[in-house]
């Protein structure tokens, strides 16, 4: 009887693991996807700001060179 109880306990743990794998893993991947989306969006925004500042700096340096 003890062996049957242990087998049932192991089967229960395996089923619980499969349930957690099937339910929690997609949710975790969605959270990671949202996080990566936010990080990539912020990186693109930072690059756009840097390019805009670089262009503005080059325009100011060009105007300064023309005025000398």
C-alpha cells in the first residue's frame, strides 16, 4: 500500500509540474516579451534622440564655422 501511495504522489507531482509548465510558462514568456518590447522601444527612442542631437550639433558647428 505504501508503494501505491508513493506512486500516486509521484504521478500527482508530475501532473502538477505539467500544469505549471502549461499555464505559467506562457504567462512568463508574455511578461518577458513585454519587457523586451519596452527595452527595445526605449533603445530605439534613445538612438533617435542621439541622432537628433548629433544633427543639431553639426548644424550649430556649421553655422559657427560660417560666421567666423
